[in-house]
């Protein structure tokens, strides 16, 4: 079995595995802290008036 050319192109565009310092730190936090963080980040996003079109824009450019 071999990967097709189209499959190879799609794989190159696929996101990398979710790993690193931040995910490791988040996985060590308790559920209450994570829930509070999610709520606080939601508030921050609302203040920034971020939308789906801004998802790939660096914060410095908003």
C-alpha cells in the first residue's frame, strides 16, 4: 500500500500533533482552574471583538 500524491499533499497541510510546553502544563491543571480559564478567555475574546476572520491574525495586528 502506498500514499497517493494527493494524500501526500494533504498530509503536508495537516496540523502537527498537539504537544509541547503549553499542552503539558494545561494537562496538569485541575478541572476547576481550566473551567475558570475557559470563561476568562471567553471574556477576553469578547473584549477583543475577535471573530472567525481574525482567527489567524496575530494579536498585535488586531
